[in-house]
């Protein structure tokens, strides 16, 4: 009986802890006043370096942005990274740029796209602060992402270039 009650308490505590705020830090950028729900972002690898679109996607998702697509740009170039406002909301584009450490932000609204911001990563882009485990402390005990760490050997290449 004690084991069953203890197990139920642990499961309930685990479920409830997901909704408690881990710290008293600022609200995620996607919770900007006036934002229509979550900020929808597209991340494109424009520099051709393997894995950068995936890294940027993870960095944005960790900060509360909704990355609806990531992958390679139509072509690779040596152009520096840029964040493009697609919805006429420069404040949203600036918040994405700040989260990724990108200085260049331009407004190029496109009503045919169902997203708020496009990120085109250049060959110079590097994830600011490194992965969360290094820069932001360990993941919480209940977060399943800590169980699924990447095991690619250093220097391995992703054939898609993402």
C-alpha cells in the first residue's frame, strides 16, 4: 500500500511540476504583448554548414518560439545571417534575432506565407550560449529530452546539411 501511494505521489508531482515556473526569469519572447499566439518561425540553412538549422530550431523552441519548418535554403551563399519579418511585426522579428544572436533584421512582409518570421542562417552563425545543458544548467529531472542525447561522433556530417 505504501509503495502504491508513494508511486502515485511521484507521478502526480512529476505531472504538476511541468506547469510550475522553473525560475523567475523573463517571459519567453513568444509571449510578447499583442502577439497572435505563438510566434511562427521558419529556419533556413543558407550557409551550407551541417546541423545549423537544427541547432537554431532547438534554441528557438527552448525559448518558446514555434518553429514550423527548418531545412536548407534554396541555395547556399556566404551572405551573413538575417532575420526577415514576414507579418509586418518587426518586434517579433527582433525577438527572434535576439534569441539567436543575429544583428541583421529586415522587413519583407509576405502574406502568402503562414508564418511570422524567416531566419536565414549564414556560415558565420553559432548557437549563442551553447546547448541548454552547458549554458542554462541541467535539464529538469522530469524532462525526457535528457534521456535522448545526440550521440553523433564529433566531426560527423549530416548528409542533408541541416
